[in-house]
């Protein structure tokens, strides 16, 4: 008898506990990318859910157990909703919430739950992949009848979509700054003969780090440039920095923290980190990364030199840290922290279109200098370059450089006001045309 009473008490308690665990859907967000449309339900707790599709017309149905909608659900008016035409929701029996996506065309959903990260709480992410296969991926040119191909530059605007990146004191989001600068850089580079660039991310959506450098590899890029804005917990630090990959540790404590922060994007942007990719990457890395790193270092030095002419730099040397987005084994890759978005003065500058243009100009000038100094064989630049500047690489000697540009060592010394034959790696030498 006593045992029965206890059991009843226990049951009551369990029911009460379950009822109080009902999850709330607090917000609904959506981003349309070329390959998929991503919808995110912001929750206050983990939920049990089921997802299935219905045809004629195409719909995706999500049933969330013990949940209720407390946020507003509507599609953005100022930008594309991708595959989604409409979102509806209603309460079903036993406090179950049903959310229905009405689709413009059939799409396969892929869904997963994310735990709190980077200022976001629990999330249910639903990616919709168009059944028609999505955006066409351009086949890589396997053979070009033109022996003077263009140099290809992949421009990666950091963050995007559900990952805003760092946020400035007046709420400027890094993802918008990086996209603005990336678009200007794209324009500047395409205006240079012998250089073709493309944007890895074209508007406001998230792409996983590994996918970003895969896009660059598929398009056979000669260079991958990732654009970011730095952030610190104090408003003081300022200036630009340029980074390349280091898997063996960062050049400073700040570089280590920065890389950890940037790498967290994949958690915020809703990608489950895959160890397998990393193992593969490190195997490939041993085969080809040292040459790639050397090129990365040269181009990073050229960009840093050019940024020094624009204004204050944060660090005078190219920095190294383990950034996930720079792990391409065979495409030289650099990451530019344009300025500190956490510094009120620099946040203001970063928002200013005329400063954005100056940043893009400086970065494109650095890229130009690098390729005119070390053009990949078979490119238009290799045959037509008229270098005005040479960036000293490791192993360079004054005699070697003079020989390369078919001028005398004396002339090279004279225009650069050199008293000795000693030259510093990363220094920029003026190369006279005659
Ligand atoms: Zn960033």
C-alpha cells in the first residue's frame, strides 16, 4: 500500500517535470545561398522533433514535441527567401508545434540541432537543397587554348548568414563589412589586366570553412584571400594584420585567440566539425603545403606592405595561426584582418565606403605587386609584366634580382638608395624600367 502511494507521487512529479521542459521557438531566421536555403529556429532548449516532406505542392513539415511558438515567423522582405515561399505554424495535440514550409520547388531537407555557441542559444537548423541540384558548379578549365591565362584570385568575405562575426560598439556586424570590402576588391582586381577574381560568398549566407577553400580549389585559384575584421575585449587595439596558416602554433597569444575565435564560426554557422576532413587535410598538407606556405608568406608580405602605406598596421610582420579557412593544401591562402571592429574609431572607418575603397585598393595593390614579382608560369602576367616593385623573398640576392629584371646591380642600388648589398625579406625594391 505504501509502495503504491509513493509510485503515484513519483508519477505526478515526472509529468510536472516534463511539462515544464516545453521548448519555446523564439525566433525564425532564413538565408538563401546558391546551393541551399538555410532556415534556423531559435529555441530556448533542445527539442525532440520530426521532419518530413509532402508533395503537390512541395512542403517540409517539422513537428516539435512539447513546444510552442513565442517569436514572430515571417520571411524577409528585403532579400530572397530562396526555396521558401511561405511559413506557417500551428499547435497540434499535446502541445506539439507544427511548422510548415511551403516551397517554390521540391527540395530535400537536412536538419540538425545545435547547442549554444557564439551568442546564439539552442537552434534547429533546416537546410533545403533544391532537387534540381542547385547552382551549377562551373567545371574547372582543364585545358586552355590561351597560353596566357589569367591569374585567378578567390575572394572570401568572412562569416555571413547566421554567423555575424564580431560586432562593433555600435552594433556593426563584421559579416557586412567583409562583404562590402570583398565586393570592392573584386572590382579592383578585375580591372587589372591578367587577373580574374571571384567572390566565394556573394551575399548574406554562411559557408563552412572547408567548403570555402574547396570552392577556391575547384576554380583552380592561384590565391585565396579571406577578408575579416579583428576584435578584442578592450577597445584599444587598432590596425590591420595579415595572417597565414600555422598548424604548429600561433606567433602570439593574441593570434592564437583570434584563430580560435574565427574557427568558432563553423559552430555558429551550423557546421558539425568533421575530424575526417582534418586528417585528410593534414596528409595532403605534408605533400604540398610547404611550397604553398612559402607563396602564402610572400603574398601576405606584399599585402601587408601595401596596407602599411594606407595607415597603421597592428603587427609589422606576417602573423601565423591555425585558421581553419586557410587549410587548403595547394592554394596559397592569406587572411586579412582589415582593422579592429572593436575599436570605436576603426568601426566608424570600416563602415565608411571611402575607407572600404582604400582598403580594397591597398589589398589589390599588394596582390598585384606579388603576382608581378612572382607570376605563375603560363600566365599573361608572366609574359607582360612590367614590374615597378619587387618584394624580397627568402633566398633573394641583389645580384639575382638585378639579373632577373635585366638591370645592373648598381642601378638597382641607386634607385633604392642602398648602401650595402644586404636586403631584408619582405622589403619592397623599386625596379626601374630601364
Ligand atoms: Zn572574422
